[in-house]
C-alpha cells in the first residue's frame, strides 16, 4: 500500500523538519586534488575532482529565497533514478551563500558521506539539521559512485577503470548471496581507500580555509573536533575513516555493511551504528533467501567490528525501518505503510546523531535518549563503554 496523499512528495519537502536554534546557509564548490590522479578512469592525466557542499549556522534576511535541493543538476546523470527529476524541483531550508553566524567559539565539523550510487546532497535532512544545531557539515561527493557525469570546469567524467561485478564464470560457481557479497567486497576494497583519501584531502583544505585571511571560515572551524557520518557505503566509510584518518574523533554509520578489514580491527574512536531491523525481511514475503543470507552475514561482521573496538560504541535498531529510511531518498517517492513513517525515522536518527556528536565533539553530558532516560518504543539501543572505563 502507498502512503496517504498528505505524505506524498512536495517541493517544500523539508519545510516541516524539526530544526535547531540557528538558520542555515549552504554553498557548493568543485575541488581538485592536484596531487592525485583519478584511479577510477583509464586516462592517466585525469585529476581527482570532487563536488563539496557545506551547510553551516547562518544569519539570513527575512523571506530570503531558499536554496534548491540540487544546486547543479546539470552535472548529474538522469540515470540516477525516477526520483531525480522531482528532486530538481525541491527547495531546502537553507539560504545560498548566507553569512556565517557570528559566534565567539568555532564550530565543530562533521563530514557527510553519501550512500553508493547517490549524490552528496541525499543526506540533506541530516546535514541541515546538524548545521541548525551549531555544526559546519561538509558533504563529499565521492566521484565514481555518485552519478556525476561532468564538472563545472568542463571535465567530462566516466567510470571506466574496472568492473567490481562477478564475471559470468564466477556466477556459475556461487550462490546469489555469494555473488552479491563478492560484488560489494570488490567495490569496498576498490573505493574505500580512495574515499578515505578524499576525506583526508578535504580535511587538509578545511585547515587551509581556517587559516586563510578573508575566507568566510577563517578561525571559525573547530578542527580539533571533527566527526564523520554517512549512509550505506558512506556509513561504512565513516567507520573506516575513524580508524585510518586520525583527525576523525567520532563516527556514525547509518545502515552500512562492513566489507573491508575494519571489521577485523575495530577502531579507537567512539562509534554509533543505526540500522534497520531484520523483521523488515518478513514484511516482504517475496524477499529472496539470498537477501536474507546477505543481511545476516553483514550483521555478523558488524558484531566482529564491535568486539574489536576499544572505545565507546552504540548499536541502535529501528524497528520496521528499511535501508532507505536513512537518507532523503525515501522522502522523494511514496512510501509503503507497513514500514516506519520516514519522518519518524529521520527524527529519531537526527536526535541520536545530535546527542552522539554533542557528547564526543562538544563534551555535552545531556544525552537523554542515548542514556536511556527517554525512549522510543520503536528503538532498541545496545551500548558498550570504552574498555577500562567505569
């Protein structure tokens, strides 16, 4: 069954979203890593291009025009899916190039990493919320898995450096679950180190901006308190970066599966995983056995990761949520009524995300939901303090 008509997408998709005390600004830039080639293409002369979008606390004028959801739609392939043409019409709550809010303290920074096959702005429901709560959020469009086809400088991009999918011969010797698992593993092993490199490059640029005279962010970024979060592959990347990039101090994984060696080592940074529950498999009677097997296997890797992690960790299950509940994608099309309402899923995710980053990036002790003082009936939270802590 489809959702009621009141829940169908609107161009003012984010207008009713709960927000923090601050208005928000946004802008997007193209950055080029001049020190790195582009390993996802066959041209050795290519340089790594990235689209980067900022959200931040801002001072805006009354009735200022709200920024489009997709700031540069001409850069992306319409093959992204049926949701993309509608997404081009959506407005956000932020104002383009609004002045940064005056403050006597710098703002902590959160890196946002989108899911595989999705542009960086598909987490706007989360990035805008964090910015309205006093964070500077920087979303990275990881080229190769974000649907981009061209860049503002005229560079045409095509992913052509290899195929992570199993060959026909390989498929003949394995189950559907094993074939899918191999594809994900190859994608992760190919892309994950590159995407961690992207994060390091972005952090270097932020350091330069924070020190540069005349830059809007000069002296305004708290680069001693940086978090990373993401959805799906971007969530797994955030956990990977918490181990591999020492400037990341805390990380959140929104329903991402771990297929690199981070599950074998864990991390020394506080982490939180928010994910769907296995009961969603039984809401779809035709769900394949391969899908069920793959999900169970992915969950086993997550618990291996937790067992190796010596910092605080939180495992959060949202009952009757599915994978799409952890990004904007579910808001861009009618949803099925047997699942959790998408707005509730986003409200819960944003509240827990805020408490987590406030605790580990701002030093807050106000964590009513993470500490269990307040609860939701649809949520189960398991947690383990750092080894050796009381």
